[in-house]
């Protein structure tokens, strides 16, 4: 009984430790985008808490909002993705450790830029800008920009504009915030680890019960004469 309780407590603790948001890099070889080279060899940032895959924004630079929509269909450059909503963007920033109101510390902002791509760099830092779905039905779309300096003592900036740009506007330094549901046939590292730990724990628990049972059968209680 003690072994069984201890194993279950350990599993609960491990499950709690993996519950927080984690952003991991993934490469999907089926995605071509605008053929822009990804400097780190990965083209997806996977949010393992929200279950969403974020395409590197640099892979859609040079496309207007409307042009990206035309490439969302089967067999197209951005198949399976959609323009992120403002709510989805806010969740991404929060899971990356960013505080939209405080603008500090800088380290999480630099880390997120390294994941989703940098369209403009300078000695003072870098930034990425992308169109998003602001929910309006007019010809203007939203624009979200993340700007991060290189010096830790400075602050980063997140700017989310609604009705900011024409849906037909093209810019070589502006892409789109594109997102999709994480494919269900792809196991997450944490989930796979937890499954493995769970199976091993079940094996240990079963083995312990068998040993206790065998010990009881080998030394039965003697009746008093």
C-alpha cells in the first residue's frame, strides 16, 4: 500500500511540473512559405499548453493579407494555417513570459524573436511585424509588432493595432501571424515522457503487489493449538 501511494504522489507531482506553458521548436518539411531561409532550421513554434503551432512570421513576409489567404488551401504554401486572432496572439505572448503592460524583463522577448523570426535587425535590437485577423469585415486588417533591444536593462515593446493596414498592402519586412492546431498524431515530448513514466510506475506497482502476495502465501499464519 505504501508503494502504491508513493508512486501515485510522484506521478501527480510530475504532472503538475509539466502543466506550465512550454514553447518548443519544430520543423515541418512540408511547409515552404516564401522559401525564406530559417536561420535556426525550424519553422514552427509549438505552444504545448494551448495546443497551437505558430509559423515563423518571416516565412510570410512579402505577402499581403489577401495573398496569404489565397495560400491557405490544400496543397498551398500555408495549408492548414489561419490568421491569428488578437486573443490567440495575447495567449502566445503570455505563454512566452511577456508582460504586455510592464514591457520587462527583456529576455523573454528576445527569446520569442529567436523563435518566430526577426525581419529587421540593428545594433539596438530587432523586431518582427505581422498581420492578424482583427475581426473587422472592412478592407483593413490588424498589425502586431514585437520589438526587443539587445541590452537587458532596456524594455521591449508590443504594439497591437486594429484596422492598421490595407489587406492588399505588401511589405518585404511584414509577414502574417499564422497559426494552426497542433497535429493530433504528433506526441508532445512531455506527454510521451509522462506516458513512459506512467507505464513504468504501473509495472513497479504490479511487481510490488505480486511480491507481497507471494510472501503472504509462503508464510501463512499458523493456527494456535
